[in-house]
C-alpha cells in the first residue's frame, strides 16, 4: 500500500515533455502561484501552493524560462535542455524597491500621478486585448474546518466522506477544468471545455469556467454581488487613497510603480492591497487586492483576495494576464473554512480569424467525453501540478465513489435508511431504491412543512401527503413525479385532498406536462400576497384576517417548454367548480378592543346578503409566452443553463379565458403584457423596473375570482422583504378590477453608494433601497414611494430590512414602516 501511494503522489510529475521543479524564496520556503513561462512565447504555467511547477515544452534546445511573482524579483533562467523531462529548481529574491526614480513635487502625491495616468489610459489598455483565443486551466478547492456534528438538531454527517471523523475538517470540493476560449470585445465570449473533473463524482462537470473567472480590473467595477470599484476606475479617487511604496525595473527595463491601495471608507464597495503600474505605458503589471464580505454584502465571506500577474510580450508589445488566483475564507453559524481558485492562461493568439459563426448565444459547451478523461490524460494536460493534499483527495474520493456507486453498497445503505421507526408516523418516512432511482415518501403530520397555519375559514390546518419520484437516467434527465396531498381544517372539520402527476422530458428545453386535480382552499388572489404564516400571526395575535378564501374542485392539464432559445411557452386548460366559504371560527389569542374579524369577503358585503362567490362551474384556459431577447446559455451534455442578458428587458404575453360557465355572465377573456428588467448602474448600484398592463373583454359580470388582483400589503411586518413588484400599503382587494389596468414599479438599490459614505453610518454596512409605484384602474390612480434600509442585523446575521412607505394618493395620504424578515419563508 505504501508503494501504491508513493506512486500516486509521483503521477503529476511523470511526463515526457516537461520542465519541472520547485520555486523557493531565499530561506528555502516554497512560493505559491509563481508565473512561469518560456520567454517570448505564450507557453506557461504556475506553481502550486507547494511551489512545485510543471512546464510543458515541445522541443529541446536553448530555452529561457521566466519566473515572475509579485513581491519577488523576476528571474530569467537560460538553460540548454538536452532531454525531457528536465529538472530545474530556482530561488527568487525578495523584491527591492526604491524612491530614487520618483520626481517629488510638494503639491502632489506621487502615487496619485501614476493612478491618474492609469485612469486616463484605462480604456485604451482594456481594448488592447480586445480579441484573442487562449487555453485556459482552472482548479477550485473548498475546505471546511471543525464542522459541527449537528445543525438545528440534524446530523451533518461526513459530507460524502469529505470530513475527517476526528477533526471534522476536510476538502469538500475539488475540481479542474481545461478549455479553449475565444473573446471579442465588448462582450462576445465562447468557451469549449475539453476536460472536466470533480473529485468523487465521475458523472459531474466542473463549474469552473473562464467567463466566470474573467475579472478585468481595467473595467470600472468588478461584479461581486456588489459592484466593487476598481483602483483605476474613472471615479477611483472618490473611493481610494494611494501611497507609492517604491519603484523597480523589471527584466525588460520597464519602470514599475508599486502602489498601496487604501479604501477611504472601511465598509465601502472597495478593495485594499497593492497594484503595480508600468510607467509610461500605464498598464497593470500585477495586483493583489482584498475585499471582505461586508464590502460585497455577503456576510458569510470573511475575506476575498485577487492576485493577478501580467507579462510583457515583445512581439505584440502588450501586457497579457498569465495567472489569476482567488483565495477566500468564510464562516457562518459555526461553519467555517477557506478555499482558492487558480487560473492559468496560455497559448494566446491575439490575431484570431473570427467569422460570423464564431460567437452566438451559446457561451459555453462541453466535449461530451469531458468527464471521462483518465489519469494519464490529466497527467499530460494539467499545467499546475497537484499538491499532496489534492492528490490524496482524488484518491480518497474516487475510492469512496467507487464503493458508494456499487449496487450492493447502495442496497445495503437503503436497507439501513429504509427502516421504519415508531415516530415516522408523525415525522414522515421515505423508502428509497438507489439502484432503480426512485423513492416513495410520506410527509408525516408534524413539522413546519405540514403545519399550514390558521385561518378563520378552516381554523388550524394540518397537512400531509404521499409522493413518488423516479429518474429514468443516471443524471435524472427524465423524471416522473406524482403526489397526493391532503389537509384537514380543525374548525370546519373538512378533509380536502388534491394530486398531480408530472413528467419532465429533458433538462435541455425543460419540456414538461402535468396533470392535476382535487379540492383546494385557495386565496382569491392567486398570487398569494399574504403567506399562511403571516396570516396566522395577523389573525391570532392582532385579530386581522386579511387572507380571503374560496374552495374549488378542479382538474387541469398544463404544458411548458422553451421552444427556442429565449422563447418560453406554457399553457393550461382545466375545469373548475368554485364554491363560497364562510368563517367558521373567531378564535384569537390576543383580543383587540378596536377590531374584529371581518367576513371572508374582500368586498365587505353584509353577512345577511348572498355570498360574494356563488357556486358555479367554468372551463379555464390560459397561455403565456415569455421572451428574453439576447439570452445567452451554457450547454452541458445533459442540460442547458440560461443566462439573462441585462441589456434587454424580458417580455411576457398572457392570454386567459373563461368558457362554458354555468352562468354565462362568468365567461370572459383577458390579455395582458409585462416587461421587466434588472440592470447595473456601476458604482451607483442596481436598478429594476416592472410594467404590467392588461384589459378584459366581455367581463362585466365575471366572478371576483377571475378579476385582476394586485399584490397589496396591509401588514407592518413581512416574512420577506417587500415585493419589488408589489405595493407596500395598498389594500389587498380595493383595486381589483374586470376592466383595463396598468401598474409600474421602479426600484433602485444603492448597494452602499450613499450610506457607505456617511461617517459612522458606513460602519453599519447598511444598504439604501428606494422605490416608486403607480397603479391605474377605473378608480383614481394610486401612487406610493418608499425608502428602505437593508442588511440590518449583527455580525454575519443580517436578515432584517425596514421600509418607510408613503401612499401619496389623493384622499389617502399616509405612511407607515414595514419590517421585513428574510428567513427564506
């Protein structure tokens, strides 16, 4: 066994066409992520975290190898390679800088002079690499440390063999990608992945892609959830201070300025670190910049560091990116760890012959055999050697996967997990057959998922169900899902049930068909503007039963698919029998002296009059077309991932009709259209809008169920942030209509642009979000504006948002605060 492991560790270095070795500093310590390349070529690699490298060369002879790393003096080593493989270790001396070359002026910071020139030439330098092809290699690793054994009472386990049983630490994700990339400014990008590997998953495809790793600091902003300002952005001086640490000459006799980048405000959307700028050319020589989770509004991230290394190419007289390394650390709710993504660029061609067919909507594609490459292939093509830990991880995970993929092992695991326990009657039970890819589940009668809350029509509602799912391929490309759900109302003493069967044909265009039917209690507004838990709290604690319900018996068939890239078609046809419901309970936990429960009637009719919904039948038909202009997509061998193009809005057209109603007055037709878009505003944040309009035909006497309702809100708390496409103070049914209507919603999230610049407040790391909304129906128009503070909390726990909403409609000019609690409910 020891001989076997020794052989495995040597695998990365056994190649017949490599120069290999180790890069160390003057004290003998290894230097990670050193850029190593053959001078005046685009053949290159980088060292791993242990300083070990492997450089693929095509022929023997006289070669000059360049070793370059920020913080060290570049070393050019000329060697005569008489045979391959060839061993070459080298030592890099610490970087030495001086201020001798700096022309000091009493009225200007010397670093500011360099940055001003870099900003002035930013766009020209960005466009120098406006068209190229290249080879790309990426490796990603996530490690977790001291993972708790339980979370919220649930066993964490060993995460598929990733965690050591004693230390509860280990690598949970390790993957590699090799691809060919093509780029043409400003936004044409194409990547073809030739090889992909994930430890322990021989069917998986790595998520490491070149486009996602394309962080260009010549752009004004870097998109990291927040738009983080580049140190050489046009408006960088509003965000940064600079200090010249020194200068030095590189091996090409260029004067390099080493400049410290200092954020003016600690929690602004900024970096801190060092950037190297080439004198006279004003290009980036290299950088090492760090931001935090507070800067990017992802509290779980502690630090995120980018390191990029560029080299000068004498033939093109350009500086090209050789390596990029991203390291990060994270921690949330007792889970902590770190990771890194390394990227290596080689074989550049800056004069590619692109044609009209080179680029299109498809931005990523895979060789169908990309995840089938063996170890011999990876030995030959991997430019950055594996570390000992990474090699062990592949051996361990592949061994575990081999065992766990064995049908006998799956059967043994299923036998253990399929044992029925006494409490399963209450908590639920699942029977699995892992070899046949199916499972049968009983949902139980207790738990958050089965308690459906309280309402004045049913009382407390308990639910459960039975479902069956089956995958017909190893990757679950085709799936069948069936379910029967039932619920019981304690006050109306009714058991209701419904079921559905759904079949997905593939994961490419996601064609699916669903049959459903049964009996349901539904909100009159089908978009459910008030959740079950919100209504329960509002009713039991404050005696306000805002949710209004009706009952329907129904049978429906639905179909949907992406008929062409960016064109989504769906529709349904079904029978419905609608029935009125009345309150059956006035139970309340805290009686309010000034309010009482209202009837289950949004129109507030006298209880002695006829029900607002009478018993009637209807055949309901709907069809919708969604169009995403300019949609890009990634083609995986077994599925397609769509990418919304923010340059263009999304458009949705909907037709809905009621036919063959038992009361002919209930027949109707409605058409509507919506258009929405989210887009970046640079350092100013992100904006969005949604415009919706529609009209009815022959709908004078239709049921209230079929009227157009709007997403209102009468609560002062929400178990989610205010809906950007809903209203903050609009009554739920006051503006419901069977005539023409239009609504406009506009929102802007400043992403720290304003609050991040106010002394004192900027330490709180809050976001300011403003919005304006308008609704036009046959009534007087309704308008409201709001301003909200998001990201409220402490430490990494920041689920709260507070909005002040002001209704400015004539006759009802008032305002209120609304608290949002984002628990994902």
